[in-house]
């Protein structure tokens, strides 16, 4: 047992840190620090900087652009990116559909899609959830009927994050309506420019536009865009979802956001003294820091246990999801407390009609929206209650 | 970063777990608790035989040169068994102070006997007014020729009733809360002027109130330079907090296993109560609290050897805060889920609950350490 990083790992972390400091565009970094919304160009620019360095998809096989890093190195890289803070990779391409194509796609699909995913030449979105299929994902209804060399897709997906930016969507569709619900599903890759696809924005409680409804009306999809076998899509989806949970603790992001909360609390005055000097507030911050330290150690336990190349999900990933999301939310609540009365104005800085100075401190306006927005993290990716069901069944055998 | 055990550590873990599984079931524990001393002399000798009682000491003092990881392994096993023996008092506190502050002659005189199981120590430090402030010492050590006279009263001395020798903190200069001016003295527990009142604690262990009235000690009783003992006291307490974290994790894990077992077997309305989602989620809440505790336990083990006092102080405050919270969460939910049986003395679960609650009160509870951490500016960034 050796609970410290090796000198090589520390040197690696230094190398990554220096690269990010040198290459992360300042305008993106500022947006990240201040908690402002990123747009497509921000994600794409950063991803292409990483791709040029050969770091776009560290976890992929080297043949397809992976770095061959150990799980610890991958962890350190992710944490350094998060602490910089740099944008997290848009998950739909590099974390979700990419690994599915690598594991289950054919050679033609790999050659066609993987390099474009790594560079975000194609921006991907995810077509899993439906109005009637949330936590019970397998009850999805969007249908794909085979007609010669293509499928005809009809139905509706929802919560499609960044569909407004997307060139492609990966979808779970029902190809055998007679089979048991998990057994009649296929995994299709669909070009968003195909006639019959309509995207409608959903505005979330923070006023932002991340998610959409996506409608499919007689959309023709070539059979060659199916991953693996027909009616085996549930198997590929489960693989994808287990990958989704591994990076979900967001330790580095939470570290950076606590740093930001402390920074703001030391400039914002409460009476004659900075809020950070209020003992009750400081104790709340310390309390979250303690939980975050536990989470970081748990994450490291999971990473260290993962042998190179063995990406089997650990039952602990459900705990990482639960605590990781709770901590992220707690930090937005602390920030809300720091901004205090200036949580009140709804003052979005991406409003095209805005030409007035900010209301109150210039850092105030993203904070209340972030508090509302972050409620999503305990809901998406398998809600925290679903995670508890998983643990009760898979770990406790109840 | 490697959380795996070496071959030797694995052997240590196996041997202590096997011994406790064989000899320390709940019934046996009850017998030990009801004996006059409140723990088992026989098991103590077995621990000595396994090398546990000299674990952190140097080989030349009959020890094994073990570090925080070895202590963690042993303490987790003790937590699972709810062991009653004075390991913390003798080996970690008393032994730790001797190891870190004693002269070669003092160590050579005492530590081999401790390692052999023949000498019991206790750390007489806390006082009625001191609460969790390690620097709050009123007991006085007044110069008396070449030696000192100890005058004062020590409280909540863990296993102070059975100790052969006491490590006593006493003030040689300064006033009540000064961190400067505290000395450590190794005193025979039966020396003239010492009176002890031993008692059982709420978790089934033992402690003592100890009064010192004109207790004369020689100059050679001082551990290190009298007046400069605070850093070593704090350091040994930090090491002990890391060890208690492991004990708590062992206790929590065992209590959770019992609870889940109960949920699987207890039937109501014709089904195991573990089939109810509301109870499943409670059992998961316990597990989450345990995994948090286990994770911070590793952090404590890693930081127990940190030489920089401020960094170590922050880290161990974080550890104690998390352990305290997790302990109460696990103890309370575990008791709730086991229903009526959970609040009876005959059920082992409640004894875990009590030990966990008492561990929180030792060397600062969760709120105390959160406040301390907050005052220090929070956890250092790495």
C-alpha cells in the first residue's frame, strides 16, 4: 500500500498542468471560472487543441488515438483539466458513442466516425430518453421499421442535450415491437440533417437552452448505420451507461468551484468583514471540503483498482454519482449564499438585447442560474434514487 | 497510488482477523466485559504473540517498525470485533508518546515490556475543563530539587485503571491554555499520592479519574524536555485519530453487514423487509456513509506521517469530522432498521452504535473539527 503519487505521476501532472496553462484560451477559462455558459465553438476549440497534442481521447485504444495512459494518468489528466478550469469533454462523442463504436462497430464505421469524433468534426448528441421512458429506459417507443437497405424511424426523443449543435445523434429504437422490452431494441446512428428530423428547444429553470425535444417523422436511416446486430441495442446501451458513470464524480470541477466560492466570499462584504470570516459560513464550506476529500479518495480507490485496459464498472461508481452530484449541488448553494441579495436579478449575459452594465457585482449573474441548473446532476445519468436501487440490488443483494 | 496490501500486510490482516473470529465472538466479549478488569488478559498475550503490541516500535525495542498502514489493519479488525483491550491506551497513546518523546534509555526500559504484553500504559492528559483543547492543562509539575512534584486531577484516562505506568501531562510554566510549558512525565501508577477511580464507559470499555497529590518524580521521569511537549502530544493524538478512524470503519462495516442480514431474513407482511424500497435506500445511505469513512480513513493513514504540523492538523480534522458524521449516520440508521431488537443490550448492533458514538467524542467530535478546519482556512489544495 502506497497512498502517494509516484514521482513519475507527479511529473506527468506537472506536464499536463503546464500544457493546459499555456494552451487553454483565456476567454474560455474566464467563462469557466465565472460559471458562464459555453457555446459550441468553445467546446470545439478546446477539443481541437487537445487533439493536436494527441490528448483528445486518452481512454481510447492507441490505434484510434488513445494515449496508452494508466488509469491514474487518465485521472490526473481529467482532474487537471477540471481544475484549470477547462471545459469537460462533450461526453456524447468521445465518452459515449465513441467507445460503443470501438467495442461493437464494424471497421467501416470506426474509420468513418472515430477520427471525426476525436476532433469534433461531427458534434454528437444522445437519443435515449423519451417522454415515456426516463429511468425505465427500456420502455422506449421510437420505432424503426426495416424497408430494404434502410430503416424508417418514427417517434420522439427528449432531453437531447445540444441537439441544436449536433451533426449526428445515436438513438435507441424499437425494431421488434413483439419482443420483451429489452430485446427488441437496436442502436442506430442518425445524421441530423436527414429529412424528417425536427428539434425543438426546452428551456430549463435557469433560463438556459441545453436540452431539446427531437422528433422523427419517417426518417430514413441506412442499415449500415446500425451498430452491431439488430435487436441487441440494449446490450450496447448498458455498456455505454456503465461508461457514463465512471467520470461522474467531478472531483476536479468541485475543487475549482469551492476555490471560487472562497475567493468570492473573501471579497464580498457582510457588514464590515468578508463573508468568509463568518464562522457559520466557513464551517459550511469546510464541511463540503471534507466530503469532497472523501469523494476524491473514493475516486482514487476506484481508479487504482481498475487494471489497465479493464474498464469494468465498479459498484462504487454509483456512490461516486450520488455523492459527486450532492457535492456539486451543495457548492452551488454556497455560491448562492455568497451572492446573497444579488441572486435576485435575472440578468443573462447571453441576451442579445443586453447593452446595460451588470446589476450588482459583475460576477453575480451566473450564480443563481447555476444553482437552479445543477439540480439536473442528481437526475440525469440514472437519478440518485435509481443509483440507490442499483446498489441495493447489486451490492447489498436486497 | 496503490491501495493494495503487501504480502506481509496481508498476513498481518489474516492473522488478527482469524484470532478475533475464533476467540472474540459476542458471547466471549460479554464475558470479558464482565470480568474485573473489563477485558481479556489472555487475548492480550495472544496479541503480544502476534507482535501487535510492539507493532509501531523499533526492532531494537522489541517492535516491528510498522507504520500507519499496519496500525490501520489492526484497528479495523478490532473495530469489527469490538475489542475491549487497552491497545489504544497502551500501544498508541502511551507507547506513541514514549516512542516519539522518550530517551533511548526510557524506550529501552519500557517499550520491550509493552511489546511483550507485560506492561500497560495510559495517557493521563484530559482534565475536567479541557474539553477538546489539547493545550488546556492545569495539572502542575513543580520543581523539587532535581525532580518534580505533580499536583492536579486528570479525567477520562482511557484504561487508566489497569495501567502500570502513566504518561502524565503537566504544566511546568505558563498558564492554563498555553501550548508552551507542558511537560510529559512517566509515573508509576501506584506511586504515592496517586488515587485512581476506574469505571466502565458507555461503549463497554474502561477509563479512570486520576488525582495527583504531591506525587514526587525524579528528573529521569520526564519524557523529552519539560515544557515542550505540545507538538509531540498533538502528533500522537493525530496518529491515534487515524487509528480510531480505522476502528470506526471496522465497526461500521460489521454493523452494516448485520443490518443487511436482518433486512434479508426478517419477514413482515409475508415478505423480507429488505424488499421494501424505503428500507433498501436507508441501507444504501449507510453504505455511502461507510464508503466515505473508509475513503477518509485512507487519507488519515496517509497523512498521519505528514511532518508539517499545520497540514497534518487540517487533514486529521477532516478525517475526524467525516468519521464522526459517518459513525452517527451508520449507528442511527442501523439501529432504526433493526427495529425493537436494535435497542436491546443482547443485540450486538447497538454495541457498535455505542462505540461509534463514543469514538466521535474522543479527541474532538465532528463539529469541533469542522470548526477547527474552518478556522485554519479549510483543506489545503494539492
